[in-house]
């Protein structure tokens, strides 16, 4: 049954009306310059609008990018793409910076600050293997419609591209037509309140812990790799390597992505809940780690490495926190990341502040050692150049970076794809934010691929590292209804 979006179309109609004079200017400039020119406007929206419903009502072919940061009161949703920058196969985010900035003078708008490009990048530059085939190593695009809700303020930015030879009326009609087609189509998947998977419907999961099962084999293999890696570190080959694992869970029925994202937002308010739809796949997660946030001349970066479980009682929780804050292995693991970030940021900054001791970042499932880094950026830097310089940090790759990445590719046995990469946005003025894509899953129509890793040091205990990945996988499992929560609920 066809369904209208839950976004009131009056907001969109107002945006399309406001767009008319800008499409005239853009069409005229495109004709004069002989190259495409963008037009964009922004109108206010009702903050009560359900942005997730809008994302899910879009047809599968429409690129969709979603970021929800509950603690900051922010929910952003980008639908469609009017312009995209996508590098060659072996290129990372930094390779997009010039092409992206080249659009800056080619926009007709009175709200240049409202043009937020969205996208992200993979952990490495490929080659992409299943289930990531078809995903680029990095891509940024300007959404056709961008909804932003920041606290009590909500707005909608509509953009369109005028190509040389198009009349203003044709450009405007393209914008209006695009929206009409999305707003009257059936949702990609019927939202069935009973669609959440019950733990019992799992064909294969972490829950099947009997000896001799695929789970046991996977655990033994991974723990052997951890032991080998720890011994390579002791032999001086690396300072640190972050090993990840992939858990593939067949889905008996389509996953309820909206329910998963809502559950993650409720349970992990300090995290960035993200989703990126491509074809019939959705890459989603709730990450506690900010790669970089760039404002006007400022940069903020999270150093997050070193992990302990949460306690079942306040006393146990405090004991675990105290243990973490004094654990030699975790402090060393953390300092490798902090010093690497210091070395990478120093040439980009005129001033850098880094606390001497880490604090704690506490989530519902785990607690981490955390050091916030803050700096003043040198001229000429922007969010893409900064994110590129920092990717991937030793919290995801290891140190030395190149050698650790080659080892990971060779030994892990799967393509990380965008796990360990970055998801974020970039304003045309160079500001923006990227989150590290962890605590996540790539959900397709028949299976979900879940990812989690742990920093391996010379004194790592393979069983403890395995348990750490079990804890890190839990948020996604519970959100997707693949594992029942401690409180008996799914989230
Ligand atoms: C690699 C992951 O976490 C990283 C981020 C924070 C703490 C980490 C750790 O303590 O090992 C990891 O470096 C993951 O969640 O998949």
C-alpha cells in the first residue's frame, strides 16, 4: 500500500517554492560557465517530525544517510544526492577534498552554511569483498533533501543541480519531481511491529556455545590469532594491532532497522547512532568514538582505547573502573593511540591540548579509557583533510599503521568494509564531523554481518580479548533483536 512520508509536505512545498528564484540563477550561471551549478534553500520544519519514518519510506535506490546524537539533541537525515564526489578505487577521504571544495563557488544560495555534504569512508582502500562489494572506498554527496534537527530547531534544505542547457523551469521541475516520487511510494519494507527477530529464530549466533560448534571453532581460531599477534608484538614487529572479527547471522525475516536505531538511541545516548543505506543493505551502528570535529579553526578528537566491562552493581562498576584506570596493558594500549594522534595532529595545528591522564567514557555495555584532544587548526585544513590524516587511528588499525593494516588484511580473513572507517558530514566552509564506524552491522535482506575488534598488546590474554568483542557486539545484537538484554528486554 502506498504510504505518504510522515514529514508534512507543507515544509517541502515551501522549500520548493523558495527554490524557484535560485534555480533561475543556477540555470543562468550553468549556461554562462558551461558547467553544473547547484541551487539550495532552507526552510524551517516542525521539530516533532519523525525523520526515521522519512528515511524508511524512501525507495531502496535513494541514498540515505542518518546520524542521531541523542546527547547533543541532534538528528540529521540526508535523502538522495544531487552531487557526489567519489574517488578512484584506491583512494581515501583526503582524495575527495579538492573535488568537494571545487563545488564551493558553484552554489546559488543564501544559506551556504546549510550545505552539508554527507558520506564516509572504508577502513582501508580495498579491494572490496562480499558483503561490501559495490561499496566505494570513500564517498561524499550533497543530499537532495537534508533534514536537520538540533535541539528545538528543525530545518529542511533542498538542493538541485542545474546542468548547462537546462532551463530554470526544467531544473525546478527535476527538484519537485524527485520529491514527489519519493513521497508517494511504498516503504522499502513494510513496517511490521512483529518483525523483530526473536532470539529463538536465530539459525547461528553467539548464543550457540556448545563445544564443536561453528561458534567454538570461530572462537578458537580468533584466540589463536590473538596469541600469535601478541607474540609478534613481543618480538618487536608491532607496538599494537587491533584485531576484529565478523559474525554473520542469517535473518529469518527482514530486520526492523527503525526499531534498531530507536533502541540504540535510547540505550546509548552518548554515542552517535548512524545508518547508511545502499541498495538493499543498511550499515548501522552506535559509535562512542569521534574521529574528528572541525569548527571554525578548531578541532576536537577522541582518543578511545582500553576497555573494561560495566559492573552489575555500583561497587563492582567502580572496582572495574579503578582496575581499568590502573591497568598497565590498557594504559599502554591507550597511550599508543594518544601519542599517534598527537604526532598526526601537531603539524595540522598551531596549538594542541592533550590531558596527561585518561578519564573514562562509560556506555551501557562497556567502559573505555578516554582522552579528549583539542586544537587550533592551521589555515588550509578542513574536515576532510583532518579526517584523512587521522584514518585509521591505532584504535582501529595498530602501530606502525601501514604494517598493522597489511597484517590485518592478510590475517583477519574478511573485508572490514566500512567497519572501522568513518561516517560523517562536511560543511562547505570546511567544518564537519566524522565518527569512527564501530559497534555496527551491515544488514542485508538475508543476513547481518556484525563487527567488533579489540586492541592487542604483547601481554593480551586471548580469552579476555574475545570476551571484550562479545561485549562490543552486544548493542547491535540486542538492537536487532538477535539477543535478549540483561533486563529481559531487547534493548
Ligand atoms: C575496535 C573497536 O573498538 C576500539 C575502540 C575503543 C576501544 C578499543 C579497545 O579497547 O580495544 C578499540 O580500540 C571496536 O569496537 O570494534
